[in-house]
């Protein structure tokens, strides 16, 4: 729990000022709780993070030695202090929410995220009236070529004002709509916490360079919603650097989150504007039970879609958007990481409609080793790039992991029965045709 609490909070009792979703909570100090499928790293110190980085380097080497165009997966909670990720996530969410509050005041409350544009003149007046920054100062904010031509600011322009590499400690006040008071956006960020940003980006740079050297693509796993804004931001920073000519870094989007589509479309639009390749892995998500229990106990809005059907809709909506981008730009790639046969069939139908060929290698599929071979092998035999996600390690750690994955995939036993029936059907076919060993 202490690794999720800043030094300033311990000394000054500032935790109560933070939003509920981004506070440390005793019951959820162990991130294993209620999570059926994820491994948790407990932060000890920076040396431990460096040791994890060395392990990930070995993973990249192993992937390179076992297959062409392989993947290696990493988790940012193994490379950074949880407190930093939680606090940085809160900052990012507050900054974006401030944009949407001003958009609502300009009559744009119901518009899609990328269609929401604030007039620069009105925005500067609003910032000055709120006491956030003077009009003369804000004029220096909006000097980009696109802003100058359009006279408006969208969410991506707004986010660019907050450069995670260089402006982390900038003293910026934003209004709290509940209290009517100005509050520091970055409260109690110490020099040590500023270094956390640099260290985690340095570790990701090391991993990305090794991945390029070895011909391996790097997937950054998604984690709990109170870490995820920071994880995604740090991943995008790395994509900006290393995805210039091909997709080396893949970001993961959890489609059970209500914000999944906005996150996918926003990051893809950023890749278009800046000219880098968008790489993504789409998953349904692994933290539902814990997320819901935490939201209920701490009193904030549940970030998860209300039903499994809504999550399916979100997955297919995000996937459809990415596939359209692949068709028209060829600068996007996706891993469909799913054990769901309907989702795989949806992907194949859409690829056929759009004329996306398996040999383009822009769409690949992934299932866990030992699960859903009746999906994996036909895809491979038909020429689609398909991967098995390989957990490894001491038996006492790997077997519980696999059992949790089986628990997470609620239809696992039904699929296992289906796979058994298909195998038995094939054995009988071969016996009857005298083709047993072909």
C-alpha cells in the first residue's frame, strides 16, 4: 500500500484532496484481489524495476529466437512505482475533464470527442476569467500551425499542451467545479516523482531498442483503470519515437471500459497527425470484478460497461474502426486477442469486405497457449498470422495463472467440450477413410 501513497500525502494528509478513484485504499493495496488473470508486481525500489527490465530483455531475446515477427509483452507496473502511475493518471484525467467542462459551456456537451472543438478566442477569455492564466500568457499556448489555421482547439491540441516529458512540474491551477476554487493540477509532485517519469521512459526506450534489434514487436499490457491513463500516455510517448516506419510498440485497449472507443479513436487520430504507425492489441479486459468492487466501496462511477453484450459491442466497434484505418492508410496494425469465436468470425468477414488480405500482416490473432486451438489452428492453416500467448515460470506460479484465465473465460469448459468433440469427430473421420496418420 505504501508504494501507492506519495511522501507528501503521508506527511501532510493530502490524500483526501485526491479524487476517489486515484486514492490508495487499504483493501485494494494488493492488486491481486478480485483479479482472475493478471500477475501483480509489488514495487520495492528502482533496482527492482531495473531487474524486471532485464527479465523483459530476456523475453524479447526468447521471442526473437522462437519465431519471425514475434511479440513480447510487458507490464508498466513492473517498471514504475504504482504511486507515480496513479498520481499521473489523476493529473491526465483532470486535465482532459477540464477541456470537456469548457466545451460544455460552449454548447458542445454531446459531441463526439474528436468533433469537440473550442474557439481559441473564447477559450482564452474563459481561461482568463477563471483566473487560470492571463490572456497574454495563453496566447503563447496556442501557437501551433494547425491551431493558427483553424482558430480552434480539439482534445488532442489540448493534450499536447501537457507534455509529459517536459512540463510535469509546471505549476498550473485549474478550477474545481464543486468548490469553485482554483486547485493545483499537479499537487505535491516532488523531484523524486519527476524522476520517475524519466526513469520509466528510459526503461521503455531500452526495451524498444532491443525489440527493434531483434525484430520483435513489444506489447504493453493494459492494467487497472486507475493506472491506465498514465500507462497509455507513456506508451504513446514511446510509439511516437519508435513507430515512425513500422509498428514496433503496441498499446492495449480494454473494451470493457466505457471510454475504450474514445481512447482508440483519440490515439489513432494523434498517430495520423504526427505520421507514426498505430499498433494496438484489443482485449475485453481482465479486472472487471475488482474494478466494480473498488468503485462501489470507494464511491465513484463504475468504469466498466454494464453488460457483457455492451462490451462485445464496444470490442467490435473499436475493431471496425481500426480495420477501416488499415484499409485506407496502411499505417495501423491490430492484434485481435480473443477466445471468442464470434469476434474472430466478425474480423474475418470485415477483412473480406475491406479487401484486407492475411498476407498484408496488418491483422493478427492471439489466444492463450492451451486454449481454443480449434480457433488458432484453422486460422494458421488459412494463412492468417496467429500467435499463442505463452506464460512461463515456476510451476507454482504458472498453474494458478492458467486456472485464473480459465475462470475469467467463463465459457472455457464449454469451449473445451467443443474442442474435444471436434477432435473426436476428426479421429472417427480418419479411421473411416483409412487416413489416420496423415
